[in-house]
């Protein structure tokens, strides 16, 4: 009996029309949420397209709710205000996620910038020790230009482009520093427990140089002569890489290591042939 009475009361409450004065207050508070709240400022600061779109939808729904209220369509006004609030809350959540992501992206960029500058200092120190001459200075100069470009891109809010430019600088100076320290026989200064482990190292080294071709020669390959030369070297490197993988599959890792070294030399030749010096 009590349950039936409660259900009847609840049903009656659900069928009560919205109160106009309450809706007017809700219209005002929802407008504040959309236009001047801390959430609204967060959306503006984030610049996130999805968050901005949700806020625009919230504004549209709020305007429609105002029209409905003025037309005494109270049920419709109430529903539209609820929808406007939900759209705005969704916008705030997206803006918050974007800001967290943006802060992490910026922190990662700054950390990589510090690492690259430290590596550049090491490269210069080793170059001075070995009297390496103009070639190493050319790498240093190119890396400095890339770092300046990356910094400018970051200040302009182009974090994706800034990180790509910074990665180019990092890879170029890393290869240079390793080559200056260990010469053309990097692998012989390392201690491998087996030829299979040495093979895995050479695979990684080969892939690094292949990535350098993409990063350092992207613009230079537009020239017909350079493009043809690079394509030829890449084809030779790929053939040798496939040969090395087949040798490794037969567990002939000793031969596979030597074949991979030849493949990597083809990639180094392509980069140098395009006018970008790297050791190797």
C-alpha cells in the first residue's frame, strides 16, 4: 500500500509542469556556464576544435531554450536547457583533456631539446679532441639551425612540426657523436654475447639510418639527380637488408652482420651524396 502510494506521488511529481521562475533562473545560470565560467575560459585557452564545437552547440541549445521559454513552451525549454548543460560539460571535459595532453607534449619537447643540446655539446667536445675538421662543424651548424627552427615552431604553437624538426636534429647529432667517438667500427667497441645479439644491434642501426634518409633528404630528393641517386642507394640497401634477414633466418648471423653493415653503408652513401655529412 505504501509502495503504491509512493509510486502515485512520484508519478504525479513527474507530470508536474516545470516552474517558469525556476526555468528563468536556470536560463541565466546556464548562460553564465557557457559564457563566463572558468570552464568557458578553459575551452577558449585550449583551442581544442571538438571542445569549441560542443560549446557552440551549447549556445545554440541555450538560445532555443530562451525562445521556447518566451513562447511558454516550458517542457521544451527545460529539456533544451538540460541538453545545453550536457553539451557544455562535454566541452569542458574535452578542453581539460587537451590541456593535459598539451602540457605533456610541451614537457616532452623541452626534455628532448635539453637532451639534444647536451648531445651537441658532447659532439663538439669529441670533435675538438679528434681534430675532425669541417665535416663535424657542418653537422653542428645544421643541428643549431634545426634547434632554432624547432624553437620558433614551438613558440608559434606548432608543436607537431616542432617535435619533428627537433627529432631530425637529435638523430643527426646522435649519429655524428657516435661516429666521432667510435669511428666506422662502432660495433667492434661494444661487447656482444653472441653474433645474434650483434645482428639485432645492426638491424637497429640500419633502421636508424633509413629513418635519417627520410628526415634529412626529404627536400633534397626533389632534385632529379639527387632523387635518382638516393633511390638507387635505397634499392641497394633494401636488397642487402633482405639478404641479411635471409642469412639470419638460416642462423648465419656472422654473415648477416656483415651484409647489414654493407646495407647501412649504402644509406650513409645516399645521405652524404645528397650533401649532408654524417660519419659512418
